[in-house]
C-alpha cells in the first residue's frame, strides 16, 4: 500500500485537513537517522506482518518493487508537503487505485502503527515526540486523502477482467499485447492503465493504451521487459493468447479535448521507446474524430536505433492518405534532431505532448520552452507510464 501510480485526475470525496505549517521543515531537519528509506521500510513491514500476518496476502510474493515505491512515496510526501492541494489530488487518485488491491481504512491504521514503531527504531535516541507528531500528521493527511479518493470512486469498478487476444513479439524484450475486456472500458486516448498478470498476483504495473477506444473493446499495450522478473517480463515472456489479465481504471492527463481549444491547435507529439503508445492512440482518436482539417499533427518517434522503431509499419499505415499527419523518426541517444526540427520552423506548435523515458521528457520540455512554447501548452504524465 502507499505506492505511487502517476499523475491523474483526482476522484472527488470529502475535504481533507492539510498538515500543519512547519511540519515539512521539522521532518527534513531530523531526516538523516531515517535514511536510507529502504531500512525504515524493512522494519515497518516486518513489524506489520508480525503483528497482523493476515495482511501479507495483500502484497506480492516479492516485496522489492513495493519497497522501492514506498520509499519514492515517502520522498514525494516530504517534497510536496508544502503544496497540500497538489499533493491531495495525487493521493486521492492513489486511494482510488488502491481499491483494486483490497485495501480498507483499517489496513491504514495497521500501517500507521507499524510506521510509528519503525520510526522509533530507526530514529534512535535522537528521536523526539515533536518529530514523530509531524510524521503522524503527514501520514494521516495522506491516508485521509486516499480514503476520500476511494470513496469518490465508489461507483467505478476497481478493475476489469480482460482476455489476451493478440501477442506479438516485436523484439526479444518487447511485445504488443491486445486485450479484450469483458465489459466496456471507459478511457480516453492518451490515458494509461495498471495491469496484473496471474503469474504475479497483487503486482501491478502501468502501461499506456496504444489505441483509441474501439467498439470491439480491444485495448493495445506496448510492453518492454526492462529486467528479469516483474510484470513486464511476465507479459512479454509468459503470456499468450487466451490468458486472462486484470486491467485497472484508466488514469492520466494526456487526453485531448476534442470539443475545445485543443482541436484548433497544431500538435507536436513526441514519443520515446514504448512512450510511443499514447501518441499512437491520440493520432487514432484525432483521425477518427475528423477534426484535423486545416491543422497539422507531427508525430516524432524518438529511438536509439532502427531496431527501436518497433511499430513503424503500423504508423506508416496510419499516416497513409492523411496529409495532416507527418511522421518524423528521430534516431540517436540525444535530442539534437528535435532541436533542429524546432529551429527549422518559423512557428512553434500550439500544443506539445510528451511521453517516454523521464530524461527524454525533461530534455524535450526544455527544448520546447527555449523555442517559445508556453509551459501550460506542454503536457506529460509525471511518471510517464508509456516508457515502461
């Protein structure tokens, strides 16, 4: 529990009291004995499973991924504690997502109890009640927002059942999966979803949907195996047609407003690696809506080499007879091609959407800002789900 899933719109729910002013500074001044967070988290989970062994079933067999994400979440809480409105939105979405794990408010109480024990163990003789109180306020703020998010999403299914109807190995480490959900899946092009393989119960990873909504309820996912084990390896190497997977609710902020100003702007879409997936879905949606008249859409596919252009034939087919769509492969480890592209045009794009490895997204954003694109017209998801 308490694992980040990326930026998304926050479900509605009750108002949550923010932490006290000064809590962040107090926590930061006494953070050193608690670092690295890995050690704190190990003590936390040991205490929780000893006291309440029945909670172990909510977690995957391997806790490595969970520990990494909880450490990231602790850091995120501390970094953003002075921005409670922004933090509240992310935590509400996180709480809504945790419903698929079977997490209830009582489980958060057990988590708080175990965290307090771990803080005292790791804090040692220098630990004070004042610092502990600041940690408790931070945690209770987080839990209250997550519970509110879960309540706000009560009418939304925690997950959808899906059947794999297509599995293509485009490279030894990459597969394109097509999954048909049993019930309609209400998403927008550009969004992402968490997937669970039966090979790894209680373990979820997020992947962008690589197609616009279709009447046959088929979703396409581009999955790259980045390491042995884990959900990506299970989906690439251990999954076949007919297998069942579970699909979490759609999340993400890359969708276009086809009824508003988005449709009247020239678009620049930059996808790196499997971050191509949401860009492909957006182009499909734009084409299906017949809103491209007089507008220009440039899709830049960033790849280290030609082998990384794993979906190029499908993109060429998508661009056929669509004069408004321009495909641009950008090969190489840096973004010089994008810089040259921006220098070569007299006008900047009206809207730029980015997806891929975090370094690529940060570099592309910097180039766009330098080229004069306002920051509010550059969009990307914080965790860039499509890059996995």
